[in-house]
C-alpha cells in the first residue's frame, strides 16, 4: 500500500522522520486523507507522533517502546521547530559516561518554553534556559545523525544550577564525582565568563574540592575569585539561616552531603 511504501522509501534514504507537509506532497491527496493514512500507520505501530506535524518512523527493533530513542530523532525535531537546543543534565552526563544516575526522562535545554512530550514509552523533558545557543556543546554521533550535547564542563554547571531537575544537590554531587575525570580545567574556567554563571561556578568549585578534585578547580577559582560578590546557598530549596559558609567559594553549606568512601 502507498502508505507503507512511503515509510519504506524514507528509510531507504536514511530518513526516520517526516513532516505532515512531506506526507501530503507524497500522497498527493487531501489533508484529511493524508492524516488518515498517518493515523493508520500510527495505529499499526509503524509511526509515532511526538508533536503535531512531526512524525517518527518506528523500525521493528523499537516497536516495543513505540518510538525511536530520543537521541535519534531530537536533531530532526529541532530542525522542524527551527530552534536551538542541547541535550542536558542527567542525559548529557550519561552520554559523557556518568551513567550511575540514569535519567527517567531525556532532558533537553531549549530557548523556548515547551510542554514535555511522550512518544510511546519515551519521555522528553524540555527545560527553558536563556542564551541556550551560547552554551558550550559537543557533537555526539547517533545511528541517525549528530546530537548537540552540553560539554562535560557545561553539564557540570547545569547540574548544580537546575538541582530540582536532577533530584537535588546530593545527586548533583554524585554526578560530578563520575564526571570529574572528563572535565578540562581550562574549559571549565572559560565556561563561566558570563556573570550569571557565577553561582554555578561557586557550587561546582565547592563540590569538586569536597570530592578532592582541586586539580580541576585551580583555574576556575582564578577566573571567578575577584568577581564573587555574594554567598550562594549550596542547596537551592533549603533554608540558609544559621549555616556555615565556605570561605573559599562563598557557598552557604545548607545541606549535609558527604562523599562516599
């Protein structure tokens, strides 16, 4: 049938996503008939629809989850939206080898507020961030193309800045411990050039020192020492009254976290 041939032709050309407009052009019928054809493909489990107007072909190997893994369609989705993005937080940390804290959702930073999506058993969480296009990223190859992922250094800074999205400061510490070897001290210092990155730099510096990884923080401290004006709470969601303050990083230690071992 023509609808089957449509997705076969796309896959033969290395394509695993398509837009409603592309389907309409292929079938050459009315928009109503085209939508009906796509709904039939979706009902057969051969196509998933993560958002309006954008469709994902589901090969047999992924029929059990009802969608491609998110890393395999995210670049096409953001090309469809014509927006900047990068894979972030626990999802980025996992791609950099810090896989102990496996995320329940695929986490993506965006420059525009968007509702989270569910595609079969795949969940994607979109997190709004200003100046998202300026974050340091690396390109990670997937079976369907290249994915924009926050660099290890940017991931470390995001992890402490978006604590509520990762499970709290104790989880952030655990991720940093796994991520530490991947951090380049010079790139970490370069990543905090903007003034709004200072609170993240203070928290990351404190936590890395706590982990005994002061080899990663010497250049970071040089980059921020003269610019730190205020103490920041280590845990964003907890009160700070009566807690001690780390004098080096000016971090108010308002959570009793410890290093394993």
